């Protein structure tokens, strides 16, 4: 269950905003804008500051991301590798543009790509 809404997204770069919504059973991040070569470092740093010591599953909501390039994909892959090595769950929620980019490089299974936030969170409701 969601405990509260994000009131405002932080400006990570000129083109990317992000928000963190801590939950009891998972860590939920929301992003809007462009995840590209200009923002991937700030994206990784923003996520890392909250997940470094957490054992909770991670959900990255990219449903409002307008553009995802190879640098953004690289950042997602790096986070996924860290979560997999720690044997922790990781989900990415994408819109049609994000899904198309992820599927183009055949990373949908590796990134645990979900069609929407409700689907991604449904596994946590019964726990």
C-alpha cells in the first residue's frame, strides 16, 4: 500500500526530475523528463543514495520519461546488476517509448520491465 504521494519531484538536471517515495515493502522512485547522457550520472547518484543499504525491492517508474538513450540504458543495467548480485528484486515501469527502447536491445527480462505501476506493485500487496 502506498503511504503517501510525492508532492514535488527534485530537479536532477535541466531535463530530468526525480522523486523517492519510501514504502513499507519496497522503494519507489518516479522520474520525468529525459534519461540520457546528460542525466544518467545524476539518475544513478539519486537512486544510490536511497538504496545503498536497503534490502527492500526497488521499483523505478519511468512511465513519464520522454526519452531514454544508451547511457540511460547503461545506468539501468548497472542498477539491475547490483540488485541481482545482492539477490534483491528490481522492477522498471515504462511507457511506450521506454518499452520500445528496452525491447530494441532485448533487455526487458533483465530489467524486469513491467507494463504499468499497478502491475509492478501488485506483487507487494499480498506480502
